[in-house]
C-alpha cells in the first residue's frame, strides 16, 4: 500500500474542507485520521509541539489509517505539519 497524494498547506487555509471533499469521491480513500503527522512526528516531538491526540508514530499505525480492502482507489492523506518540517522517514 502506498499513499498516492498528500494535502499539504497552512493551518486555516481550507485543508480540512479539501480533505472531506476528496473523501466523498468514490475513487479516493483518505486516511481515517486527518493530521496523522506521521512523517513529521519526530520533529513535532523534538519541538514539544505535540497536542495530545492519537500519535501515529509507527508504520503499522500509519498503514492502519487506510482501508486497503477497497480496490481501484487512490489513497490520500493530509497533515499541515508537512509544510513546515518533515522528518527523514522513508
């Protein structure tokens, strides 16, 4: 399973609306949690910016955000933190 696209943008710039609009499309499967911050988790922790929500800090948790049983869909995810600082995760 691979993520086909990311929503990356500034806070309060409409990313949440875009996430929900895309999730309504039958050929798009968005992550079950917006703002997973998986690829920026290390930077968020290092900077003490964690807000206490469900941390997605392992690949297993990240993959669990997607319904991979659906066929013929593209997968998307949105985290505004990716705009600012991203860790070196693969």
